[in-house]
C-alpha cells in the first residue's frame, strides 16, 4: 500500500428527481447519495458497508459515471473525471473496472470464455488473435481456472467459476482500480471464501486499489483495509477494519455489528435490535439521520430517562407527529394492559376501554413502562396521553414536541475525528457542539 | 420420552429430469418435537429446501417424486379427524400385527404398516378413541394434505411477496386465513386479524388493515406472512430461509419475533437456512446436510462446541469475518444424478481413507459424551475419532493432495473441478 492517493471522492451526491404530471414537475428528490468523501490508495481496499437503500451501490455507479453524479468531484490521479468528455471517459473506464454481484448477467452466453475475456483487448487494439489467446490463458490460470477453459461457454461454469472469469476479464486491461459491488453475495459460503482469497491475492499481485461494496460485514472484514459505514446516503463512520470491529464509534455501526448472528450459541440473545425500518431517502430525518432509530439518541436536558425508555418515548413522539394514534389497535390488541376494571360494558352490550385503560394500552404498544422513573417526564407523558385519548391529538403532540426534543434532530453531526483516532458522525462524540447548540432548557 | 411431532424417516425425494434422476434428498431422518426449533443447515444443493417441501408435499410432483420414505405427523387431533373423514384408509397396527405388506418399491427394512392406500396409522386406542398414531404425509392424498397445510403445519418462505396476493388488502387476506380455520364471524375475524398484525409487530395494525401488500416494506411483509401463518394456530411452522432476503437489522427483528411467538404459542419450528450464525441464534437442534444426506445432527450447544463431522468443521471455518484465516473446502459438490459410493464428502475430505469411498454413506454413529450423531467412519469400530476432531485447515495442509488438483491448503484450487454445480437440489 502506498501513501499516494489514487482515487479521491469529494462531496459526491446522487439525487433522483421525483416528478409528477405531464410536465414532469419535480416534486421531491431521492437523496440516494448525499455528500460523501473518501479516498483509496494503490494496493488498498476500502469497503463500503450498509443496508439496502443506504446508497452504497449508487456511490459505485456514480463515481464511475455509469450514471451522472448530481454533485461532487471524483479525482483519479488528481484529475477530475466528472469533467471528462466521452473519449477521456472511455480511457478512464479501462483503468477502473467494475465487478457485479451476478456474473451470469455480464456474459454473452453465445461467446466462449476466451472471446468474452479477450474482447476488451480487441477493443483496445490488440488485433493478433494468438497474442490475445496467450494473454487470456495466462489470466485464466492466475484466477484459478485452467488455460483449457478458454474455449468453454459460460453455462459450463458454476457461479464461483463465473466470478473468477469476471475477475479475469476485469484484469485483462491492466486496471488500477477495481470496484466490486457485492461480488460474493450470490455464492455459497464455502465458495465465498475462495473468491475472497483470490481477490486478496490478485490485489497484492497487481497492486490494485479496490472499492469493495457489501452488506455483509463478515465479508468486508476478510478483504478490506478500511471500511466506510453508510446510512441513508451518508458515511457515518470510516475506520481501519480491525479497529472498526473491535471498537465501533458510531451507534449505527454498533447496531450493525450487533445484529450479525454469531456462530456461537453461547452468545445468543446478545444482539442489538434496532426498532423500525430505514426511513425513505426521499425525506430523510432532520439532524442526525439515524435519530429515528438510534438506541443512544440523546435525551433532553432536565429529564432523567432510562435510555431504553427514552427510545420508546421517542418512538411514540415520532408516531404522534404523523397523526392521531390508531386507537382501534390499542382497543383490540392491548385492552388488558391496565388490568381488569378498565373495561366497561356499553349500552349496546359491547365492552369498551375507559381512558385510563387506553393510555395503558398505548404504553404497552410502544413498550413504555406504565410509570416512568422520572416524575417530571412521567407527568408530561401522562398529560400528552390524556390529551390524545380525549380527542385532542394536537395538544398531546405539541406537548411532547416541546418537552421531548432531542439535540440529535436539531443538529446534523459531521464526520469528525473521534478520540479513537478515526472519523464518526455522532453528537455523542462532539461534546462541544452539543453544549453550544443544545437549546437552553427553560 | 414422548414421540416427536414430525418424524421424517428414510426420506428420498427425487426429480426426474432429462439429464437423469436428481437425488435431491437421498435417505435422511429428521425429528421435530413440540415446542422445539430444529434448523436444517446446508449450502445450495444440500437438499435442505427439498426436505422442507417434502413434508407437506408442496413441491411440484411430477417432476418431483418420493419413492421411498415416510413423514409421520403425530398430532392426535389430526389423526382422529382424518380417521373419521377417511375411514377406509385407516390402518390399525394392533388389529393386524402382521408385517406391512410393503409395495414393490419399498425396501424390506422399511417395515411400514399397511399398504399404499393407508395413511392414517393408528397405534393405540383407549376405548373407542385413538390415543396414539400418525398421519403418513407421503401417502396422504391431496385433500387431506390441504387440510394440514396452512392449518396444523404452516409455511413461510424467503420471499414474502410470492405468498401475498397483490390485489387484495393485507387485512382481507388475514381474515380469510382466520376464517378458513375457525367459525369466526367477520367482526371477530377482523379483531383477530388486527390482534395478529399487532402481535407480529406491525405498527398501527388497524389503520393498516386496508393497505395493500406493496405498501409494506420487505421486513413488514414477512411479518404479515407470519401473522397469516399464525392465523390457524399451527403446531408446526416450517420456515425456509425467511430472513435471507432481509437486511441484518431487520433479520435480527424477525428472529426475535419468531423466538417470542414460539415461546408464547409453544409451536415447533423447522427452520431452513444456509447461515450458521442464524442457527446458533435460534436452534435447539441442528441437522447439517450435504449433497442430499445428513452429515451430522445434534443439540445446538454440543454441535457448535465440538463439531463432529469434518464438513461441519469446514463450514464453520470458512465463515468470512471470524478473524483468522479463511478455509477453502476445495473441490465441488458431487454429481446429483450419479453420486459417488461411500461418504458424499469423501472427495473433498482431508481425512478420507479407503473405507470412505465404498459402500453407502456411513451410518449415524452417536458421539460419546454429547447429544450428537454423525455420519463418518471415524466414529465406528476400529477407528479413532480424535483424528477428525481437528481443524479442517490444518488437516488439509497435512494431507496435501496428490490428486493433480491444485487443492493444497487454503490457497485452494476451489470450485473448479470438472462437474458444474447443479442446482437441481435447492431452488
Ligand atoms: S447523533 Fe444522536 S441520534 Fe445520531 S448517532 Fe449520535 S446519538 Fe444517535
Ligand atoms: S473421514 Fe471419511 S466418512 Fe468421515 S467425513 Fe471424511 S470422507 Fe466422510
């Protein structure tokens, strides 16, 4: 690995407009990638990890200009490729090759492996057929296939073998950068290991820079020197691989690591479970984008919450911002939260839940204890719930909004160096910001 | 000990194709008891999915076919019900103690009671009531199976999309499932459906009752499917890779949910997965399959603590991200139409000796001091099992191959052997 930077990405954005009507008026944007920075050196593998919809694959396609980025610079050996014209782009693409998850889709079934792998050579002016065959044979052996495979067809190869052929084809033009998007995700574990070792070997042999995109942290750990963790279009942490695994600094990284089931039954039940789904990238949450799910979301000044309960109260608050609660569910599924005595029989013989029963049911639905440990917080919550069940949703909602704000929704944390020595974007690491910008509690 | 709820015995499931008969499942035994989670783990082509689909015969037949084997479903309620419904197809073991009049294609060692038409097997009666017996699912006709599928035995799959009808609301589909198995009127069925949706963690269940499947995320759709499966209060849930298509944080939520409802409802779960991490998280018992055979089975703590079979060890050692070096198993899956003699794993096993290449797959030997059984000659008489209880990678290095392949140690030559991996097994 060298100190020289081969690829540098600055402020990369890719937004997709959401349009409406015949005039295709833009009514919103999907912020698939929303300002990411990173760099890769020759001989280095940078991993990008995240869940579906975090933008990791879009980073790959937009930095290679397979789709045009919305904003940002992509410097390759110091030159900004976003300004390249067609001819320059073509030359650049030879130096930066991409490998995809499904190798089958990237081969023409009617072309022999030799033709497929040798095709880029022809395009790049090597017209001597025998010379091409020699180069291809040599490469096939280097990726663990046999030179005799040159005249076979794609359907004669297994998934793992096809991925080897794909590697050979990427290598045939002597690239400096390989961008691999989930290259082993479609393979069985025992085959994954083979392909990953091969990629490691090839990278060392050819001194390649590699950008390795995967949802699988285990796979990332095998091949990457450094890892960038993405959430909703942003990088939330970027760190040397082993350090990231042993000492994650961002709550999302911790959750991601903690969600991987470990092949050791003695560790069962130790996983961290995040609540809810990933929000839509067309309308990302304000402040820290992770605040709607973060288990460590910062509580407001002046209240002593148990962290777990604070998370649940936040869930309730976020739900109430969307509109009145679904009391039918509470009546149907949580009618016994307050115990007997809160169910009354109405005139028509139906049993109904009284207000206290409803409030207890709401708490149960949101996993909030029937009494919070902090008296003042309990008082606020109780008043809000009373309003909610008395058909006064607005006051309930506003009360929670006023009292139970989190600094995490007001300030967007920036990727900053933490005391651990690498960068993470979380206000828990940015004490100064927190002190300066947290609203005074009055 | 009470009988297992489901006993798969000597199951052979085959597919007749132009290239020959694919022996996807080739003689396996699996038991699932009430309230227990059994995981079948294996790679593609292992036969794990076909096993799960053979139990209620949801596989396409033809080309699928179960020429040999039995799947016993021991739910007395169902036995009584089906005995009433199909009186001519009941076989009373006690009335007729003669050995089973086995059909021509049933091997003699497989002493199945009755003949092909009998599928309700009664073993004991107390007075007039049946007190012990089972349904033989392999022989059961379609109309009997339909009652059991989606009733006593529910299925969930990797892709929830395929199990939901896009043109009906989610609520309507669950109400339908509820009413299929109860006499609930519309109002009561609606309440039950809302209760189920809430139970599986769909927020605002009542408000979402009238939403269509496409309005739910992947994880939420899988929850809806679980709710539908629960609508019939099943005794057994068969889950085929239900979390494989989901992100890890959502997978963790669904695994938590399954564990929770199992505890609440006491269901048995048969869980099919390729992921040993998931196995360690939820299994009580584990069955490791390879090329249509069971390599090893046992209690989850014992099996992970000391994997007995070389293949199990290899699977654990090749998991990416453990820290340490990754192992490559080398070689490739044996042919599914013409499997080799002896142990199916022998061509890739660094410990293989002559006995491994002849005869049948070794029998299931019990492992001393553990609740585990293993199909490997080294656990038989005259062998020292400690030989195979070492690291797979180390063993590979010791027995550097001389078979012309480049399979030496972890820089292995890989999956490049002559046979193309056939996906005839798992789909
Ligand atoms: S800024 Fe707040 S919400 Fe975001 S990760 Fe840090 S603690 Fe969690
Ligand atoms: S030692 Fe023989 S029987 Fe045991 S796993 Fe290896 S090949 Fe199979």
